[in-house]
C-alpha cells in the first residue's frame, strides 16, 4: 500500500478511506469551497452552536428529558428487529429466564407471609392459654429455607438473563457497526462534503452506544417489568380481589399526577437543553478563538454573553429539576394513601377471619412493588423512542447512495508511465450548476503542470476528478490511455502521491508517520526518504529521534517540520504522478526553500500537478493552466503567458507591483 488519501473537505473521510485509496497523501487540504459542499457556516470564532445533551439533564425521578422522536417509528423498529432476528433463540431463552427469575422473586412475599401466619397463629394460641400450644419454629425454618432457596434461584436466573442479553446486545451492535463501517468505505466524497463531520461522528459513536445500552439494559428491564406487573396482579388477586381493586383504583391518580407534572417539566427541560447547547457553543467558540478574543479586546463582551446564557440556564435548570422533583413526593403520598386503605381494610378482613395476617403482609409488599415496574416501563418507553431515533439516524447512512460499483474485469496498469489526458470533461457538484464545461488537457510523462487561478476556480476540483473522488458527468480522464473508470479506485490512487497545504499527521511516532506511505517500509527506506525531504537532520535533533511520538495535532513540532515529514511520506511512496497543492503557503522562507528543493527532486522523473497561489514558485513549469470559474482560460509556459498580457500576466504582476486585476 503506497498512499493514503486525506482532505479536509473530503479526501479524509470518517472511515479513513485509506483502504480504498492507497497512495501517498501528506495531509489535509483546505480546498476552495465547491458549490456542492454543504458544511454549515460557523458562528463566531469556531464551532457551531448545536443543542447538546450535557451534565445535569437527568431530571427528577420518573421524569426524563424529552426524547428525540423517529420519523418512521414502526419501520425503523422493524428494521432494527432484523438485526436482532439472528439471535431469536437466545432471546427466547432470555425471556424464559426472565419469567423464571421474576416469578421466583414475586413468589417471595407470599411464602414469607406463610411464615408470618405460622408465627402469629402460635402466638395467638399461647396467648389464649391453650394447653400444649407452641410456635412451630421448625415449620417456620423450613418455610424460610424454601424462601432463601427461591431467592437464590431468582438471582441465578437474573444473572444468566443478563449474561445472555449482554451477548445478544453486543453481537447485534457489532453487526450494525460492521455494516456501518463497510458502508462508510463505499460512500462517495460528496456525502462527506455535504455533512458536518461532527454529525457523522455522532451517528457512528453516540447513536451506536445508545442502541447498545438500550438493548443490553432497557430491553431486559422492559421484559422483567412487564412480567412483574402481570405476576404481581395475579398474586394480589389470589390473596384478595377486593384489596386488588383498591390498589388498582389508586393507579389512575398516580398517572394523572405524573402526566400533569411532566407536562410542565418537559417545557423546562426543552428550554434547558436549548440553553445548554448555546452555552456549550459559546464556550467552544471563545476557547477556539481565544487569541482573537484577546487581540480585539472582546473579553467583556464574551463574559457578558456567558453570564446571560448562564443565568437563563440556571433558571431553566432550577425549574426543570424542581418541578420534576415534585413527582416522587406526590407519588409517595398517593401510594401511602393506598397503603393506609389497604392496611385498614386488611385488618378488618383479618378480624373477620376472611384472610390471614400473613397474606395481608404479602399484599402490602405487593402493593409497594406494584408502582415501581410501571414507572420503569414508562421510562423505558421514552428510552426506546430515543433508541429508535438513533437507529433511524444510523439507517439513514446505510441507505445512502454508494460510489459507482467498480468493474469486475478492472484494468491494472502494471508499469504506469504517467501520461494523463482529460477529454471533453463536464462536471458540476450539483446537476443544475455545471462547473466544468468541455475541459480538455493532455499531459505527457515527466512534465510539470502548474494550475493557477483565483479561489473557487476549480483547481482542487480537477485534482478530485483525477483521483476519482468525484465522477465526471461527461467525457473521460485517462492514465496511459486507460479510462480511470475502468480501473479500481485503489489501483488508480496507488499511481498518485499528494502533498497538501494542510498537513495531516496521526498520533504516533515520526517513523510510523513516514512509513504510512509504503506498506512494509524498511528502516533504511524511511531514513532515505527523510533525507531526500531534508527532514532527517531535524528529526535526529529531537530527544527521541524517529521514535518521537507526535500528539493528535502534532503540535509538538513546527508547521514546517510537519510539512517536511509529509513530503518524506510522499517520497517513500514513490508515486508515478505527483500532486502538490500549496505545500509551502504556511511556512517561513528558509523552510520553503528546503521544501521546494525536496519537491524539485521528486518532480524530476514524475508527472506533476502543482496548484499554486504564489506564482513565483511555478515559473519553471512545462505548462501553466490558468483556470477561472471551472474552465481553462489560458495555457502556456511562464514566458508565453506573460507575453500574452492576459489574466495570468495581471495575476502575476499584482503579486509584485500591487497592480489591480
């Protein structure tokens, strides 16, 4: 594998399309914005103010922040069930264990009531002075033994239930992640250009985690809660239908109270979420643009805006937490009210001899347990709503249109020369907005082609078409006479090497970053590539040399050093066609001289495309293409174009004479 492609606007995508795009890419590229790129503009200094879920959003007992709702709940749920279907037998076992474990636990109060009844009977007989009356502790001990055994069995089944469900949940999410990962590698660059990377990352990470947690925890709780509700009702009916009726009558009071409180609480939670998103966005912007804020003296304005948002968040959060916190006292009052009625009614039934005292004790326990699974079911329903919404967001990616399928009989150029031809190419990022119209270009092996023009002229677009990051609408592009559509994308990109304006280095050693350009690179090859790029000297001056670990932003070395490493990576890949995109725009003059020298060495025997704004760097190019609004408006070498006195001459002179174009 020679090269890995990366671009801020699309050459680097989420899945690291690198498996598809071998070749030598130096880094990300701040390309001019194409009409098809739909990244939302940022407000302020950095980071969009998205609504985010943050700390403190939990709510009071029984109340949760409003869940995002799916557009097609039934369809998405059915599709999610399709991923669970292969594990239907495991799910049936989980259901069986849940029923056994829950029913075993439900039977506990009934059995404990028998021990209470036996103890009470013995005490009453002794109090009545009946000769030979004793408390049968052996019988009570036997009952307690069976009770303990029952609880142990319930715990074992619950353990097995959780164990099996964890496996089902993780295997299901594993398959979903695998499909999603595979899909991302097949999506065209347009998909990543039209979407914010943060949104795609959120779907791959947060939404998948949400699905995983729900399958592993909430689904099991839903089963056990449902079984518990049914089981408790059955056990209460076996004890006393009248007491059961009293318990059920109090249930609507709890529902009405909960719904009434939730209606007011949800409004405050929505306000809290919105305000929290604003606060997060403001803090992110201020820290991202910290130097700019300082430079323009906007600290007071920043603090004032923070205080205003923070005050609103405080008010919304206080109201949300307070109102939602009322629900438990209200529910406890209603439950205690029902508890008093049951106790009084049960006592009357005991005195009449229609029910035993142990059954009253068991019934009181059941009535206490009755509302808990109902509240759990309500919460789980909210969680499932959110999970289905997360699943829908994941399925939206899985349903995206993929790249054009590659031909099974794809052509492989064994020894590429580097002849490039663009024949009557037409292309637009949107069908109704054509950027390139009938573009033609013929580049011979070993020639250096410079591409110049104002921002948005289509320079990087041409590179994207050469690499097949986008497909041409009409016409064709050939390498050594072979249409690039007849080649596999990976084989095509092996031919190219790229050194981009914005460097891209990953978290790892300098050695690994250079070796990224060639699979199985030896130590000697890495060192020779670094020497050719004039990077060996500065690398050896670092404390750990080639073993120096770069952090995530590679901020522990300078910008020029980063660029030299990316050039070394491109040299190591030994590409046939070299693409240089403003590789020296952000470095000092001395470093630029080193970089240009290294690039000239690379360009001697290769076909090269050089995108440049600093026109003094491309005076020696064999051919200069002057682009504007997607078309090539002038061609020729430097002398010819200056003599013509056209757009290029005006552009060149403006950089040195201050002449207006």
